[in-house]
C-alpha cells in the first residue's frame, strides 16, 4: 500500500478501499475460498451449498426515514445472500455500543432489526455486545454475518457475463444516500424522501429460475457506478449505460444538483443490478415490474467490448464514469 | 431495563450486561435457536451439526505481550466453538477502522490474525471493512463470526451438570487481563507477563471423548468468577471453589494486590473451565496436564446444592463471590 495511515477514502467503496482490502486483508488471509469480489461465499458442505457473508454498519444518523441501522444491518447482509442466489436462514449480530447511548434509541433500533429479520424469515441465532467508552464510538456500530442455502443448479458470477448482455436495475438509485444526507440536517434541507432500505429477496427469487441470468449485485457503498466498475474489472469488458433509462427520483436529482453529488455513485440499500442475456432482458424486466418493489425497474445498459464504464447522456454525448476515489458521504451504511 | 443510558458497566460481562442482552436484544430477537447463555449455537442442518458463534473485540491497546486484537479475534471466536465441542472451519471478519490508524500497525494485526487462523486450521472466507471518522472509533474494532461442525454424539450443556461434579481450569487465570493492563502503561508498571491468548482447541479435543464430560466454557470478560455465576444461574446449583487450588501466577497476584483487583474476575483468552463427573476428574486433569497449554491445569472446586458461588479461602474461611457489577477494566477483549 502506498499510504501510511487510514483515510476516510479507504472506506468509500472505491479504489482506495479495494487497495486496502486486497493489499492488506486478502493478501494475508489468503485461502482458496476467500474471494473479495463476491458478495457472499459458497462453502463446500456435504449435501447442501452453504452461503456465508458478513457486513458492518456505521450509518449516521442511526435512524432515518425508511429505516435505521437495525433494519439496514439485516437487509445489507441478507441482500448479499439473496444476490448470490441464496435463501437467508440465520444471522449473527455484533453490537459495538458507545457509552451514553440512549437505551430508548437502542431499543427502537433492535425492534426495527427484529421486525426486518422476521419479515424475511431469517433468525438471529448468535450475538455479542461490546460497550466502548464515550468518545470511542459513533453511538452504535453493528456487524451481521449471514448463513443461507442455495441449490446447486444456480450458477451466477462474473465468469458468466458476456458482451451483449443487458443490465437491469430494480428501482430508482441514490434514495438511501440522499435520505441519510437529509436526516443529518447539516444542509438545512428537508424532504419526504424515504430510504429504499428493504429486502431484495423477492426480486432475486423472481429471477432465480430464469435461464440467461448471469449475475446479480445490490449497489450499496459507491452506488450503481461502482457495481459497473466491479463488473468491468472482473470481466475485462466495458459497460455502456443509457442515462435516460436510469430511474432517479426527482427529489434525489434535485438534491444532487444543488450539492454537486452524482446519484450514480450514491448508496442504495434495497435495489438489485442484474446482468442477463439479451434475449431474456424483457422477460426479466416484466418479472421485476410485477413485484411491489420492482415497479420502477428498467433496462439501463449493456455489457460491451472494451474496458470503460461509459454513460450515454440524454443529449447524445458520452461521459466516462471514473472509479470512485474520494468519499462522497462517510457513514452512509 | 431500569437504566436510560448505556454505561460501561453494560459491557463488563456481569449483571448489567446480562440485563442489556436479555431485556433488549434477546427479548426482541426471540427465536427458538437463540440462547444467550451459550457460547455457540448448534443449528439444524441436514446431515451434520453446524455450530455458529460470534464475538466482538475492542481491546486497548491493540497490541500487547502475547498477542493483539487480531489473534484475539481468531481465538475468542474459535474458542467459543471449541468449548461447544465443535471443530472450527470458517470465519467471517468485520473491521471498523478509525481514520488515522497507522497502516503498519493494521498490517501487523492482520498478519497476527492470519497466523492464528492458519495455526488452528480455520479459513477467513468472508469479510467487510468500514472506516469511521477520526474520534468516532477506538483505533480498530473487530468482529468475527465462526462456523464449525460437531458430531451428534457429544452432548454438552448446563443441563448435563449435577451436584457433585468437579470443576477444572486448564491453566492460570487473569494473565490476559493483567497483561493488557500493563500494556496500557497507565500505572507505570512493567513486567514480562504475556497474555494467555491462544487456541483452546487442543484442550477441548483432549476431553472430547471423555465419558462424564458435562460442560466447557472459556472464561473471558468477567473471568472465572463469572463463568461460575453463569453455571450457578443456569443450573440453580452452587459452586464451591478452593482458593488454594486455583492457579494464579505470582506477577498477576502482585499487580492485583497493588491495585485492588481480584484475579478471579479478570479475563483469560486461552483457558477452559470444564465441569466433569467426579469419577473422571483425575482422568480429565491428566489429559490436560499432558498438553503444552495444560501443564498448570487444576481441579479447583465442585458443584454443590445451593445457589451461591463460594470461595473457600486458604485460611479456612468462606467468601461469597458476588456477581460482577462494576467495570474492572474496559476494553479488555
């Protein structure tokens, strides 16, 4: 690593974070099951495929319109299992609680977490709490680890992606990022936008038996643009997105215009990006649009030969979407 | 809960922490697999018993004689699997990294973690990093979740414990607690004491096929006295410990005498407390004493009718060991 100290950019989902993970964590923890490019790892098990994933949460504020760090901790991890084609079964929960946190707030968060888990049908079966001294934590950090099962038939992955495949997104992008930003009130902005924080399991299950389904991922830190970069990196193919096709809610676009954010880099917490063979793209779209959380789903671009992530703008121009380097919004998830 | 805000006492392994866990977390996350009195939960699985556990780590300083938060994060979680009678297979790793942490220090910690994992034969197959802003973290917090397997034959648990059973400890108590305290240098004390931070897997495997093995636990936060309270709580039986039999290293006792700590409440990170039937106690002791980490093992007390944890002192008196309430050493594990 070139840097000598950790900066916030090491946490943003972009290039610095990739370097931190690959050049420190993955290098030393090297084993054949550890693949840092996956959302969830499939482990060998005698008679079933066991899928295993983990995620940490440090969102600030702890509660926001549409959810809290509690439901986020359930959705973030179970969504990683879902996009890997698995059905979530069990969760573990770690809580790092800062001295002085209001127990009333903590209880609301745990209830929000418990309700999210119950709705998905996943059980929190192991947990641990640590209390850290005042000033040594940001109120509450959570980490959840998920276990799920998947059938052997479903093979999804970067290696299935081919030039000509189509990209779909299940709904509008950037809602979670802007909603958390508004909840911080630091810009004096108000709005009735809610986070998209939700389980994507109905969305991933809807595509589960679709022949021609290549890959699914939930765009969280770094947003849609970062998922496109991850696909491009892993496949050595390019991505061409159609700006006019990408669903963005007007209030999200308005806040982005005011503050200079690009919604394509903002976190979602309840969306799926899917790559499918061109001949099943319309079928996949119809399957999603039939679901309550998929009514705004769209075909947004395609996989092409090349190595760039390019946005075809509404005016007919082209813009290269660079890999994320700076930190747009710390503590977003 | 009676309290309105989190205090450090909610993290100390004693009564307040038990209230926090039972009256907030367990109450809302209620499901039939969640048992907060266990180190690791055994989950139903088609053909093998899957054992699942999680632990968070916030030790300060991050490095100390005999280990670091890295090896601690491996041993803490795999030891919970080991005392549940399981063989650890896989780990997930969450890192909450504070902006400004030295990457050199982080790399040493990850190497320490990787070496500990390799030695035990457990693979870190999933991970996540979050970077939190300067002043919102204590340098580094880690959480690990472990997966292991166990054979159906081995049934261990509080419900196996009977009056008359003997208690064994695998080595000296309080080394980790005092070692971390010395590493903080806040008392100007120095010593060559190293933490007992280590895998207990050889110790638990040695007793694995012993008929009459009832229960095993690693005494971490809250120490030996807290394990005795957990046993007493769950079984509604008493524990009688023989002070003269409990192995305590002279430097640990000396620091405790100077600062007013009780070594029976200090954390270990590589010891096991086992409860065995009286007629196999000597055999269990011999099995442990034959191992490199078990040479100081001892039979330290017995399960009795009653409801107290009592220490029979070297002078022939008796002292009731109360349940831990205040925080002896924050950020010890």
